[in-house]
């Protein structure tokens, strides 16, 4: 019986190794299927939203299609809430994330990242009457954020203990909260704030301070070097051809920064 248990344990161990190896060759699986499943935003214009014809549009949508073209396969775009991006990836519901994803040490422990493909500044905005110049000024204030975003993570680490971070499940909920007056200060991306200004022209959110100058990356599961390399090849080619710069200018009204444009790794 002891021998049987030992053999069984060894077999299970080998099965686990082989299963891990199989999962670790996602590029081969993508190429065999002829389809790449990409998690994208649908509530975060101009990076990803739904138009009047119920079709996805935005910077991340165009980049997702660009990457799929570079891989030589079709793109299956799967709308994923920002708070669920990593869970969808780690449970293999998607092959990669192209959804305003920033890079930090915590995420790098469980994910691999492509080279940068677009700018994204993280900032604090609020109504004109509230004076805020830095984290210390947020003491005893309530700040709205979208759950699990960079703004959520960075403000959690930097604001005073008396600051209340009110977390919303997505950017639409955050926008609605500001428009309705539930929150008067928000931590968000610059372009969300610009969208807010269009919705509330008499109560535009003003920039208080920049939390971080950030970059968007394609996120993939850890241990997928072939997939990372292929995605980087697609991005490098699009940077050299000017295609990526055209996408960024189309949606953000700014050119691709020299720092991102010259990064090929």
C-alpha cells in the first residue's frame, strides 16, 4: 500500500508538471486555435467603450486588434471589469489583458508585461472649492476610486489614515458618483477626468496633483516568454511603422511619447 501511495503521489506530481508545461505554452495554443482571447475595457473611454451600434471602440480595442494581427490570429475581445482583470487572466479565461494596465512590483510577481504601448497619468481631481496640493491635504476627505486600479493602490499607500477611500466597481460607477455629488474628489486617469468635465461642465473636476506618470502595458501570465516576445514584436513593428502613434493620437489627441516610442523591449 505504501508503494502504491508513493507511485500515486509521483504520478500526480508528474501530471501537475505536465499540466503546468501545457499551460505555459499559451502562444502555441493561440496559434493552433487561430484566436487570441484578449481582456479589454468597455466602460473606460477613450481606452474602451461601446458605441451606438454596440460595438467596442477605443485605444485598447485598436491595440488589441493590432496585437492579434501581429500574432497572425483573430482577436476575440472579452470585456472585463477592471477589478477582475488579473482573475480572468490567472484562471485562463483570457490569454492576455489590454486594459490600461500599469506595472508594479506586486503585479510583476504574478504577471509578465510587454513593452509600453500608451501613456496614462494617474492623478487626483476635485471640485474647485476643495484645496488639495498633495496627499497630506486629503486628511479627513473622501476620495472616490475605481477598485483595484493604480489610483486605488497608490492612494492606499500614500494618503493619511483619516482619508476615506470610497471604492467603486468600475469607472462608470465612479463617474456617476462624481456627477451625482456622492464624491467631490476622485483619483483616476487624466482622460476619465476629461470625460467627467464633459458631463459636468458647471462642476468640472480640476487637477489637484499627479500621483504618477504611468504607462499602459499588455499583461500576460507569468512564465510565457514566447508569447511576451511575440507581443513585443508586434508592438515594435507598429512603433517603427507609425501605426501605434496613429492610434494614440486618434484617441488621446497627443503623440506617442518618445520614451514609449523608442522602447523595444
